[in-house]
């Protein structure tokens, strides 16, 4: 399976869009739509002043999604609906391929356990550096809702967020843009 256009936009909405390199909540240098060194090998060499276009950020993001789609496809032993696949790619993008492969939620899916048991295990992935992060709690809630109901909340929109002199996102200055024309 491949992530749907709606899934691409939904995941982008969880990540936000920043056109300059920034430090994520865990202190990792990131750019675009949550792209790190695993998606942009020379990212550590990028100057903090480098600016991407929306098109460039989306292209990097879509290229990076391929490995997460492949990892989810390799881990799944049962068929899932498109919206469930999209939710799984989203969580995999956030926790990594190794975390997803060994996860309780993937074991529960493959064992054919009820969806409520699957999403309760998904929601346990709410920490960064060992601490519960409200943003991850919220993201797992939205991913669980997508997995259970098929409701895509973003409508194709994402927050375009500027960064400050410390390379941190300035969320209060963000603006909503329609990402669908770029996907």
C-alpha cells in the first residue's frame, strides 16, 4: 500500500512546515515537514539561514515517506483499510521504523486484536527523551481517531511556522496554508 494524498497532508499537519532548519522538541536539527538527517544526510552542514521553498520541503518529505511506507508494509501481516495504513505511516514517521516493527500496537494488529486494543498501545508512544509530551499525546489521539474512524482532520491544511534566532519554531506566528496543491 501507499499513503494516500489525504494521509500525506494529515501527517504534514502533525509535523507542521518550517522552511528553515530548526530544532525539534528533542533538540534534533530538522527542516521542512519533520525531515531529519535520515531524510537529508547533509542536513548537519546546512546553515541555519538556509531557506527552502514549499515545493522543496514537500519533495524532501515525500521522498522520506517511502521508507516508512515500506516499513509498515513489511511489518503488516494482515490487510488494513487505507485510513489505518495512513495512521500507521504517521506513527512510524514519528517513532521510527525499528520502534514500529517491535511495537505492541503492530503485534496486536497482526494478531487480529480489536482496534481499541491497537490504539491503546499506539497511545503509549507519547514520550520524548523519557518525558510525556502533550504534543505527542495529542498526535497519538488524532492518529488513533484516524485509525478507528477514517476521519482526516486537516482538510489538506498545514501550519507554516517561522523560526526564531535560537532555531526554535514560533508557533504563535504560524499561518495555515493549503498543502494539497503541492502534494
